[in-house]
C-alpha cells in the first residue's frame, strides 16, 4: 500500500530547529519534548565517519579474524582514510581558506572539525602500526611469511635484492634534484617517495633530491633462496634506499626520509555552464593531478631538515603532517594475496545459484514471468542472475531494446561487452554512464567511448545531478505484444564488488513497476519533467517526502493503538529532515531500529528525543551495502508491513541531489526473505556494534548458544547454502 499524504501525522518533521537547547515543537507550537536537549541534535558527519573506520580497524585488531584477513583490513583502513582526506578534509580546508566560520549542525566550525579529525586520527594510526609491528608481523613469521627489513636479510638475500635493483629497478628510476636549475618536482597523489639530503664532497650546503618508489613494480619483492613453503619479502622502498649510492655516485648521502602525500580531490564544478560534460570531467581529472597537497605522511625519525624542506615546498602546516611506522602505505600489503595459506583466510564462499535459476537451459524471461525474483548477493550468484539477465537480453532475437544505468563497473566488466554485442545484434541499446562517479571517472570515460564506438546510445546523465540508481530495462516482443522486464538493485553493476558487497536485486515484469521504470528512463535520457510515480520512490522527485510521510504514518498508527515500527538499513544517515521525522515518531513511542554501516548523524537513545531509536552497525568479511526499508503500517502480522529496497541512503545528497530509485517488494516470499535478513542483523552478537548517544560504538559480545553468535555473514551463508541444497 502506498502512503497517503492526506493521512500524514500533524507531527511535522519540518518544525524541528537545528540548534542545541531549543525546545522541539509540533507545528501548532506545542512543546513535544518535556525537557530541553542540552546537546546538539546531530553528530558531526566527519567524526562519525572516522568512528566507522575505527570499526574497520578493529577487524584487524580482533584476533578472531583470520591472520591474512587482518592484514587486508589494515589495508582497507588505510584506503578508506586516504579517500576521506581527499574528499572530506579537502572540502573542509577549502572552507577554512574561504574564511567560513559558520557552525555545522553539531556546533563546530570547519576549523574546529579539522582539529577534531586530527585528534581522532592520530591514535588510530598508532593502533594500526602497533598491531602490525607487535602482533601481525610476528604471527606472519610463525606461519612462514616474513616481511623483512634490509638489516634482517642474509648476505645471499642482499645480493639478490641488489641484483634485482640493477636489473629491474635502476632503469625505471628518475632521481630529481632541486636546485636553481631544477625546480621542486611534481609529486603524484598517494605516491611513496624517498627524500634524500645530499652534499657535494667539496661543498657545505645541503642539497635535496626526490626518488619516487616506482608504482609499476611490486611494492614487496619476494626473495629467492628460502624454503619452498616460505614467503620472504623485502619492500621495494628498502631496496631503493640501500642502493642510493648507485643513483648519486660520489655524492654524500646525509639523510633519507620516506614520505607519501595526499592531494585534494574536491574540485569546483559548474555543470550549468559546461558545453560538454565529458570534456568537463576530463579537465577535472587533469586538474586533480595538480591539486593542493593536504597531508604528508612520513616514517619514524625523519631528518628535520628534510621535513622542514617538504613543508615549505608543499606549502603545508604542522597539523598536516602525520608520522607513521610499520608501513607507510598499508595498501602495499595487497601483495600478500599471492600467499597460499587457506587456514589463514576466511573459509572460501561460492555464491549459490538461486533454485529458480538452477536450470541454465530455461528461458530467463519465462522464469521472471512466473513471479518476481529477489536475489541477495554475494550469498546468491550475481553472474547467474543479473549478468545472465542482460546476456539473455543481448542474445534473444525477440528483445528489441535494452536500457541500463552504469555508476561504477569493474575494469573487467561483463556488462560492457554484452551491451556492445547487443548493439551489434541490431538491438536499440541505451546506457547512461555516470561520468561523475568519484574516482571512477577515468574508467567510466573509457567505457562510454567504447560503447559509443559500437553504436550504443550513451547518455551522461542530468546536469546538476549524479545518476546513482541501479536499474535495467529490457523490451521484448512476445506473442501477445510488447512485454518489459526490469532489474532494480541496491548495488552497482559490478561483478567484482558483487562478490564482496551485500546487495539485493529485484527482477520483475510487474506492470505497475515497469510503467514507472519506462517513465524513469524517459526522465534520464530526455527532458521529461515527470513528478509522480505509481510505485517507485524516485529522487529528487518524491523520495524524501514519501519517506517522511511513512515515518509520520507510523506515529499515527502508534497513537491509534495499532502496530507500528520502523527498520531501516543503509550505508549512511545524515539528512536532517529524516532525522527530525524519526525523532518525532520516537517521541510518541514508535520503536525504530536503524542498521547503518557507516556514519550516522542521528543521536539514538537520548531521553526525551530518541528513547525508542536504536542504531547498530555490522562490519565483517562482506561490506554491508544494501538499502532496505520496512514500515509496519498497522499490520498485525509484521510480514504484512511495507518493504522497500533501492539505491538511496538517507542523506541529503541522495534524496535531493541525485537520481535514486527505491522500489516496493510486494510478493510475500520475497518479503519473508528481507525480513529474515533484517532479523538476523538485529540479533547479531558477533559482528554488530551498538551506537551510543555520544556517537561512540560498543561491539556486541556473543553469549554461549545465542542465535547471533556466528555473525550475520556466516548465518546468511549457512542459510543460503541449506536453502539451495534443499531445493
């Protein structure tokens, strides 16, 4: 049942102010909370995100995590933090540079937020290094995996490393000196370098040179000569450092400091004045290479002269420098993926083929005509469901057209060659490629040009909006006329991430949904000003209003003595209008469970504000990416409530500044599947973290025999395997 705007509660979400201490009131002016709220109503988005990355780091600290997976989580923590600095810290620094002193919803100015970020990051970096040096390195060594410093190499291993340098590294290196004839060199984002202090033997002045550690070579070099079942590595940086005499013969090397820089990735963008979005994005990518440096990371005990020289040349301050030990870039540890030690990893998981799709000889479209199909990745196979759907459409002579959105897809995407094949087969193929997908712009430009060359109609989206929805439409000529089939998902059309991210996808030919999806593609590719949809929630058209109406409706049900309740699962929660609606519904007694993997700006459990709201985060071997929304809507049986899946988080940008799609899930077996997944996450006592009102998190501790002791991911793997074997 669709929410009825005319039945919305008088508890008006728009009436809530954003300042601390002000009373919350209904639209009629009556105070809704018995006491003033002394703290800000909202948490700081950036600090909440850092709390999320702290939970990621904990997977590396947690001894229950298999050893090589702990190594992987150290790398993920670093990669996450890199992106955070490029995007969020970059934006904050620009605000400070512009003289902005306006406080955010949490009461902090941009400068205060930057200071708080540094205070949060420093102890996490210490934890990361301590974990690596004191726990993981010794444990790796006990398992025959040695990450060695130069001092620990045997004479034979040093000989091998020196030979490797001469043959494979030396020709690649380009040492760059700095003097009146050689300006300070360009240093690429996230690159690792050696800063070298030199002196001419006949002069007293210090000289500077930079040597980039080559990115085209493996960062960890496997040494030869050890036992067959041993893995012995030395870092490429160490090999270069201990061969500097070959790069600077007859010069005196006075000091060496390894360092890594991070550049801003937030660019000014004026799409309204752009004549060509493709050209604008290509120009932005060129500008990003030379963007301002935000951060320098260096190893322990840096040479003071080198450190000061880098600060001056890169124009950064003391608070932008971070000393790290253990590894300057933990993403280098990806080399250890080659290590064959199954006992040190999670048990392997093969996504299961849903029973209805087990016979790959069956016509895929006839399967969908039997009823909607809900697939849950990575528990169920992406290749045997979504990829098979598009491949079947490309090869079926009855299919006339394929329309699809691409936000992020892999470098080895199965979809791009399939769409090209469909175009070559004479079908009308339309692909909306979102060029503005952060850090995937270059790849998306490559795919867009390849598709255009093959005759695919490529659209670059709507000016001013990112197209983030995950939808595909297939138009097929059948005996009784045209019939359309669609996929609506919560995750990207990316076969690689579909093995690591949890997502839902709905395959349907339901007429009411199909009519909306047809209208959606007209909106995306043409100049449709469609403002209403039958079933779909579409951003920026109606999605936030519909969510607010459904939240307010739960409050009305509760006040009327009818069953009520909200469960919402997403990546991030920040939109203040949604938060105010949730605060209002909580104040009248609506029980609300929020499963938010990343940052959450809502404060749960505050007396008089959010007593009935609980927030938890689930972190583990898979990245929780699906968005699922449940509203009890007065139903006696919870399975008769309303279920939705889609691409939108409850963030301002998703609800009002992107094109997003959320679809109802109406068939009862599919609702049962969603309900089961949500309940497993709410019972999780292994991977779940509970959020406190101050924004901190406490990990759940399993008790013997508790239903959630295995954790969400293991429980869903077990249940999926049993279900597929049984059928």
